[in-house]
């Protein structure tokens, strides 16, 4: 469906994609454009998308095709302001897929389960009476090691980072996450963002948005919205953590890096 829309072969959306686009546009407005599904041209330009090098990297050119205002949904049809507008829902679709499966299992009377799709997680009920345990990883490229263990029940946790899907371009390491404002790959001190929410679609999109915003704007955003988050970031040669009070309370004392976290409940650095 997305390929047909991007190639201008059709403009009809199914029920799943319609929900994803509508919520994507809402979150785009909430985040002042930090989360934007019209980033496909930039994603393609840097070789992370389905197509490569459709556009020259010219700000004045890309600005015609990127922005929340470039698309809208009417009934079951997507309207694009320009035929060159393309959508990329990778920053929200995995989370939404988790939610679809959550709904399916609950509809079939299953109340205790965990679903994980590519690191986007929802924990329902309990595991034999205790909360499910979900790890926030240490932000390493080639290994999976636990950093913090979170005790979750009836909550989603999604993580976005700049340390896995990367590539080397002109002797510089670039991330797969694109900044819709600058039209370039994200480049800031954040290396990992984990967001807790009632549903995984929102957690996924907010994590992507925060990676684009950077540390200070993200701290302001989550505190203003009451969103629980964990930010792992670089400061000089140190790797530091900022974690909100609600999420800090769910960190297990058995976490490998538990002693990194002070009792300042959200103060940074910790």
C-alpha cells in the first residue's frame, strides 16, 4: 500500500495505515515537526530507504516535499500536495504492529503476555504474578548487554537509538534517524531514547521524535507532556543517563548499572 502511494499508483489506504497516518500527523504537530513521516526522501538519499538518491541534497528542493502539511487523509484516501511527496512510517509502524497483536490476544481472552517486535515491547498482566522484566540495553554497536532492567505491567516500552542502524559516509558515521527540520541525519548527544506509554505506537513515535530533538528539547518535551523516558547521552567522554521519576521507580535494583542512578528522581546527569 505504501509503495503504491509513494509511486503514485494509488491513494487508497487500508484501516491499519489510516490509523498510523492519522496518529503520525497528530504527533508531528505535538512535536513541532520532530516526528514526520514525510522524511522518506531524506531516508532514501542516505541509503536507508527503499529508493536511493531521488533528490539532490538541496534544502530548497527538499522543503517542497517534507512536512506535516504536505499530506492529509480524507475518508480512506491520502491526498499529497505534490506527487513527489513520499511517506516512511518506520518510526511508528513497529509500535503499531505490537498494538495490533495486543488487541488480538486480549480479544481472545489472553491477559498475561509480552510482545516484542524489534525492540518495541508491550507487557500485559504479569509473569506468574510478578511484573515482566524488560531491559534497556547498553548502547553498543555489536553486542547486546543489559544496562537497566525495567519492571513492566500493562505498559509499552520503545527504544530508538543511533548506535545500531548506521553506515559510514565520507569517513563519518551517520545514523538511520533523520531530522525533518535540517534534512540531515540526526547529530546530537543522544545515543538512546526509551519511552514508556500506554500503547506502543505512541512510545515508538515519541522515541523517534526525541532522537531528532536532542537532549535538552526532549527533556522539556517529556516533562511538559508527562511522558516517562530514559535518555542515554554523551557528554565529553562520559556516557550519562537522564531518567524521569516514574520510570526510575520501575528500575530493578538487579540492573547491571543500577548504581549509576542517583535518587534525584529525574535530575541529570546521574
